């Protein structure tokens, strides 16, 4: 999540059950957030152990469908019944909606990937968590702190999206017991083997220097503690996949007032030089629709381009980008558009940095990363996958797990974590159709 955090330290393998405050000590954001993560881990693990991968509580009205029941298919859409469902222990709540009107779907009837197939398909639920700040939800900001006052906390929101998976005729037998395994194997199989990354600080070999060169300081050479974020921009395999990085965990965001051609008018240019935007900076245009559509289950899903800031009008809070934003990007105020700054470079036509495996790639100030190739099959990088790398001035190093020999270990992405649950099987048959409910109800309650 792109929050302004010092670091993220929760690890279920450590088996901590609580975080305990001590008198007279400094309070850190990472420790408070770890307590929240511990509690969620316990509650969701318990729910998943009791209910299984996905289950819903049947409605007391026997004629009601219950949470996320699919009904009313007419070839173009269907309805989703109100209620609750637990997916891997995560509570999902629906007030009742239409396929096209789901709150976090942001579907477009002009897109082939959004329209319902003419052949058999699986209706499923995709669940993940999204960070919400005062930019996306202005009510979070306390107005008593004054106009333009600082924001305080952020929120996480459970996002559920009703999706469809086209099926070849005869490739799936609608069975409640096997549907969950079939769905997860189909989707996760497209993203395996998952991309791996290692991080370190480079310690230069003085033997490589000429007599006229002074040896650079070894390790992390930055002047401040940072939380670096390495994020996959374009998904795919090596040769297609790209990445971008930020020394502020991608948390530098500037709300957009309006866009006119390549000129973007902002609410602010940032609190200071460190947390603002300047000429030469790389930015992307983001809004609610962009964030939610990024959760595509297609490995080849296209990403939005990056932009370079060419001019800055400090008096008018305007920046001029190197190209006009495509389509209606950032034009709808209701979708809370903003610019997010990245600290990496971008290539021609807004491309991010290419993923190159089995070689150490420099970020800055002595920090290096390494993407690892697959042992048998090429690794797949999913759009939005990210790794967090805390860098500390006092140690001159990054916090990254190492082997007993001191070598940095390869790690799977820290997020985004997606969860899946089958809802229904639909097979259109001319003027008729077959619809099979694939949800698992709670055990009988006395």
C-alpha cells in the first residue's frame, strides 16, 4: 500500500500475538500498524479455518438468495443479491447491485473484457484491500487543523469485484465442491512461477578503482531513512515486464483540479521540495477507476503510461506534462484523480524500466535490486506487485532477510494479495440459459 509509512514489519512467521507499549517510550507507526495486522491475521485465519475458503450465511427468508447470489441473467447483465460472504476469512458486504453497477467494478460496456461472454462462463468474486487516504476520502481530514492542514491517518478498504471467466464448452463441470480449486488454479496458474526479488546495498571493491579515484562510501549513502518501493508497472515475463520505484513508498500524491491538454492544475504542489513535484519528475495519473481496473487477472493487461513534468507554474499550481493524457484520464472529479510521483526514470512514450533478471540493478545511493529467473519456467510479474525495502542511515544498509552466509534472499512480492471465490456457472443457450449456484453456505446453525 502506498502509505507514508516508516516500514511494514508484520510477519506471521514470527508468531507474535500482540504489541505491548512500554512507559516513556517513543511510539512508532510501524508498531501500531503491526498490532492491527496481528489482530486481522488472527481473526481472518480463524474465520477461514471454520468456514473454509469461501462461504456465505443464508438469509432467514428461505426465498432470498443470500449474499452475492447471482440471478436475473438476460444475456447482457445479471443481479447480485445483498448480503455477506467470507473469502479467505475476509468479510465482504454487498447492498445488492447489478453487474455493471458494482461499486468498485468501473466496468465499460465498450470493452470486450467487460462484456459477458456468449458462451459458458464462471462468475466469481475477486477480493483485495486498497489503501484510502484523505485524497480519495476528504472526510478523513480533520478540518479543525485548518485550511490545507495535514492529514493524519489512512484507511484500508476491502474491495470486492464480481468478474467473469469465459470457459470452453465442456471444460468445467459445475460442482460446488471443486469450483473453488478450479478457479484458483486457472487464475493463479497464469501468474506462476511468481516473480522474486532480492535487495542489498553495494559495497564497492577498492581494487576496481583507479589510483586517482577516491573510494565511495559503502552501503546506503542517503541522508534520510526511506522506505523504497519497487512496483511492477507492466506485467508479463522478462522482456515485457517493467517496473518503477519510489523512495517514499509511492506516497507523494497531488490531487488534480482539472486537466487541459498537457496542463494539469493541482490542489497543491506538495508540502516541500521532498514531498512535492518539480521539473523532470516522473508521475502517473491515477483515480478510483484506474486503481480498481489495475486488479486485472490477465497477465498481459496493459498499464497506463508514465509522464515527465516539463514545466511547473508555482503561482498557478500547474504542471505541464510531456504528453496529453489519453482518453478521459483524470477528468472526472468524482473519481478523485491525483498525480503520483515516482523517483525512477521513464523511457520514450512513458515506458517504465525494463525488468532484467539475474543482474543487480542500481536504484540510488548504493541500493541495488535483483530479479531472479525461474528454475524451469520463466517467471511472471503481475501488474501492481510490489516489494518494500527500508533503508536506514544509522546502519548504512537496507533491512532485508539474508542467508546464514549473509547473502540477500529472494522474496515473493509483499502484495497485492488477491482472494477468489466462485459464485455461479452460467451457460447461455439461445433464449434460455443454465445457472448453477456455486456458493458454499455456512454450516447449519441451530
